[in-house]
């Protein structure tokens, strides 16, 4: 005779994102671990405070994502080392400040996402989950810094031989001239003085052997809007 007991349906376990937290300050590390452990969709598998400890724990625990405090020593080296030693893992940097050089360096090292210092715990959680799906998430200031870097880098891909003589900063300035920015706007973007921008412009015009911003931009295959002035 068949059993008359009601059949119970057990809940299907939800796959959780495995997170390794890396931060030098112990109190900060423990506080973040406690907060993240309470979030749906996340499982904190460990925490580390140093470069070597992070690499060792990443190899041992096989996390999906490493959440790395940007103040951690050798942070960019760690991002690169994790990418090379544990390829499936993705690294998200948090407490990111508006430092263009650091942002670009970490992106080149292989960062999969960024979180500003004022990010909420919900935003942290959402970002960690998104990057495991192949998405790239970052605050507007990071997107702007990376875009400026790409624009400036366009100059370096030009076949004009004179561009090889430009410094990295001069190429950045040339890329922004190509984008139609005035000296004053370039100064704001690069967070330098207008006088410094003028010096860079003078040097790059001299190296490219041209007499105008438009002629310089023409060498990377673009045209500076005529309404822009070299203010």
C-alpha cells in the first residue's frame, strides 16, 4: 500500500559567490567580513592581510572574487599575481580614490571592478555578484579616468613617427586635444595647472614640427572643432 505521508519539498540551494577579503587593518577586515557574511548571495571563505597570505589563501580556498582594499601594500602586484596564479578569480578594488594613475595601473593589472570609498554594502554585494557573471562595474570617476586613458592612448597607435618622441603625459594631452578640449579643460581633467598644459602643448607641437593644435590632432587622424580655442 503506497505511503500516505505528505511529500516535503526541500528548498533548492542557491549558488553563492565565494569571496576572499584582503585588507591590512584587522579591525576593518573583521568588520567587512561580518557585514558581507550577512548578505544574500555571498559566502566569505576567508580573509587575508598581506600579499603572501592573500596568494596562499586564494590558492587554497579557490574564491570566485577577491575584494581588495586599495590601501593594501603592493595592491597592483597582487591583482596581477592573482590573475596569473589563479586565473578564474576576479579582483574587485574597494575604497578607490580619484587617482587616475592608480586606477589605470590596477586596470592594466587585471582589476575586474571598482568600488568607491562611500559605496554601500548593497552596492558591494551587487558588484561582487556581477563581476562573476563577466560584467565590469565601476563608479563614474573610474569610468572617466579609464576613458581619458583610452583617448590619450589613441595617439600612441598612430603611425606618425614623431609621436614616438612624445612622453606619456604629452600623449595624454594630445589625445585630449584630439577630443576637442581647451587648455583649461585639459588642466581640469588631468588635475594640473593651465600653465603646465601650455608647456606640454608647446613641447608636443615642437616635437611634431607643427604650429597649431589642429595640425597636431590631424596627425592622429582627427579634427579639433574650430570653435575651440587654446585658452
